[in-house]
C-alpha cells in the first residue's frame, strides 16, 4: 500500500475493516473509536503475561495460565441458566472449561471432541476441580504462538473482547507496513530517534507502552505538536482580522475608581494597560484574564467595559449561573453610578415582556452594557454595535468553542475571557496557545490571607463550639462534604446526612445545596444564604467557583484528604472575601496517606493558587486536576505534561520553525488529521 493509500485507509470508517459489523461498530463508538486511526491511538493500558504454560498438576488458583489440553467430553445441561461444560485433559490431570451464556453449537465449534487446543484464562477451583470460566483465548495447537506471549490489555467496553480487538489491531498494522516519516533527522534525534510506524507497532505488540518508553514519547510528541499547530493557526487567523480601533480617554476609569476607597495593584494596572492596548489596536483582542480566587479580575473587566462604552460600542458579559450574573449586575450598578453607562440584566427568569423590551433596546443601541447568562447569545438577540464580549469562568470552553465565540459580534468585537482556575505554566501553551494571556497574581491590598488549619474528625465538637461563636459574631459558614448521600462502599461524609445533623444544632438556620438539585432550587438556596437567612450552608463542591458571599468567613471541608489541592484551594477561596479574616478548617480521618499529608501541608503553607496548582500536578498528574478536563487539556490522549514536559519544550521550539514556512506546515496535515485537529482549521472560518 503506497503513502497516499495508507493515509486514506487510516481515516476510513471503522466498518471498512473486515469483521466490523453494526454491533461491533456501536461497541467501538462507546470508546470513541470511529475511524481506523482511532483504533491505533487507543493504546494498551498494560499487559497480560500468557507465557505461563503449566501442566494440569501445577495449576495455581487465581493465576492467568495457559494450558495445552485434549478435548474429551461435553456436558450440555438441558436446564436453562446452567452453564455448558467441556472436560479437557493432559497427561497430568483434568480440568473443566465452563461457559456461561453460550450456545452449544459455538462450544462444539471452538472445542471439537478429541482436538488438541491451547486455552488461556484465570484458574478457579470449584467442587474439588480446577476450572477456567469463559476463557478469553482458545486456539488449536498450531496457533499456540498467538496466545503464548505477553498480550496487550486495552480499556474496552462490555461486549468487546480483548481477542476480537486484537484481531482488528493486527489487521490494521499488517496493512500499513510502509509510512513516510514527517519529521527531519534533527527533530527525530531530539525525540528518541524512532519512527512513527515503528513506535505504533511496538506500542501494540510489546511492553513498550510505558509512558516513559521512547516509543510512547514519540507518539506523545506528535500529539503535542498537532495541538500546538492548530492553536498557532487559529492565533494567526484571529490576528489577521482587522477591526475598527476603539478610542477613549480615562474619564470613566477615574469615575469608577472614585467610587471605591481602594487603589489598584501594580499587577491590575499592568493588565489594564495590556487590555487597553488591545482595544485601541486594529487587531481583534482574544485574551484570557487568568486570576487566582479573590485577585480582582472583575474590576479589570468592568474598567475594560467602561472604556469600550466610552468608544460608543456595546458590551455583553456572560456568567455561568443566574446568581453570579445578578451579583455582577449589582456590583456594576455601584461601579457605574456616576457614569452615563446604561445597564441591564437578562437571565432565564427575566419576565418575557421585560426581556422583549431589553432585546429591542439592545438592537437600537439604547443599552450600553448587558449582563446575563448564556441566553445572551441566542439567535433572537441582536446588538446595534457590540464591541466587547466578556465571559466569566470560561474554563468550560474548548478551543473550538472559543473560536465560535470569537465570531460573535463580528470583526469589531473584542473577546475577554476570565478564569479563576489556576493552570500551571507547563500547560499554558498547550491549552491557551491561541490566545494572549494575562495572569493576575497579586492580591488586592485590603484582602487578608485565609487562615488554614487542619483538625481530626474526633474534634468535631470543638469545631461546633467555634462555629457557634462565629455565628454570634455575624459570620456565615460553608460546610462542604464530598458525597450527596451516604455510601456503603465509601466512608465519606454525606451532605444530606450532615444537613440533618446540623439542622438539630442550628435549627431553621441551615441550608443544603448539591448537584442533584435543579437550577432554580440551587439559586433559591444561594439567594437565601446571600440574604443572610441561612447561617450554615451544607454543600457538595458545587460552590467552588465564582459567587461572592462577603459575610461567609468560615469553611469546613470534611474528608479534605479526598480532594485535590487545586479543588481545596478553590473551595477555600469562597470565604474571606469581605473585610473580615477568613478561616478554612480541613477535617481529616485517621491513617492519612503520605500524599494526603503533603496536600494538607502545602495548603496550610500557601494561599498562592498558581503554586498550589503546580504542586497538585506534581502529586496527582494533570488528568483529574480541577478545571483541566474542561479547559481543552482533555483532548490529550497520550501526552502528560509531568512526564513529557521536555517534549512540550521541544514542540514549542520546532513550532517556530514550522510557522515560518507555509510548505513546512502542510507536511503536518496527516498529523492534524490523526489527532482530529484538521477540522478545527478547515471548517471554522475566522476571516
């Protein structure tokens, strides 16, 4: 098969492989395998050693073992639900091969009487007899080599067997024996000096699927590079867009600052200057404002909004929840009270008549600044002259959604995204390479650091006394539990159970919020808490991002050792957002693991979200850290920023060489298709 045929073959639908019918297609789709190339990129997650060949007198219960036996007798019961049994033997003994949910004809076909076969499976012992139940491998003697080896173990769905999957993999690998290399010798030397085809064969046929093997690293490098290539191309296309530059003075800025008795930090002033330069340029702004919890991102966004309104453009700010949108609206009214900025709020609960009126005013340009939820971007909303879109808590947006967002409002509309989810520096390029990034690290001068202490669960009575004292001092309390309901398997505290207990201690002054409540129920509870009708709010982690409760100054986190560092930091950031000192109490159970002890020590020693995110990544890996799964990093199937940090650096360096040469870029078209990046470049038009 020549190069172009191989390329076409790899991107064909999985049904073009012999043996893949409607049923198997559905099973493979559950694992996101739809193209032939998807099969190859679903790499083994370990290996099973089936070289352990034993005679029937040397069997060990519970061990995966390969045996060579003769089929001597069938037992097909005529009672429904009883298993089929085949008795086999060698010179040393006998064994029962048991089949549940199998047809008689199928058993006779794979185990003909008097045939010699190789069987591999886990050894069990039942009724004083050895047995193997539903063995994954049964082959004739002459095919022993297919079983008698170390066999890759894949993450598969129910109904899809390892044996069938291996057949598909082998079929594909046999069809692509030649494939031209796309990296030059210099790059190959940097990434292990192994080709792509050699690597993919090794990964699927030996123990070389370990994350640190040179073959795995080669494939991970290609994935990293494909990601950077698409972000680079998107960035170039965004920067090509010519827009009408915005012109404004500092009149609104001075009025806004005069409304408050605080001074902006140097960090805030620097970022305001960066955003101002973007707004005044003739290139479309596409910027991420990334700030730790409580660092003052909102005031920066409002200053940018004021300047855009001063330039005779409209501004739209979108928040992820109704209560956060209302909170932004309330703050904006205070900030803009001495300006002529005309504000309004649109949420799902806005009265239809009022909503219709707001839509008309937006179309006519009578409203300068509108705040709302995602409903702001429905098709029936039209702006007269939209000049800036601000998205709060944008960590749920992947690269494709960000591009679609950049098209809102036309070419004259700038985009500012905000996130309180700290991303370690090693991930910034990989996740946000299509955007300019401003990092807000310095905290406002009036913001006190949160005191973090840890306590064993046995001292809960001391904590209840402390809480009663804090409530008398007019403070409110968050009490966070990992689960909604009690679990028989997991010894975690449950929010519902804790709510019942604390309701007895603080009658009529407790509230409960968790992910199973619908949106209206959540908003109602949070509004009551905001109005100080609730003293103690028992919650799962749904309160971790966004909303300000200035009177909430204590947070208790149960089973704190079960949370990641970044998530604990986000939860801690819900308190101490007013003038009073915030306190975070980490409750833990006995016998903490070393990692759990490290996490608690790190959190007690620092309030820096970026440092904490770095440490979290070192301790746990990037895959399950708060926010990364939503931020686009989930698209990495192979690459790991901890193990492959050096590969990210090599890819960044080589990206600059590729960007300088358009023909060079075209060489990597296969790579972009392989990792499903080509459609982002080809389908979305930014011009």
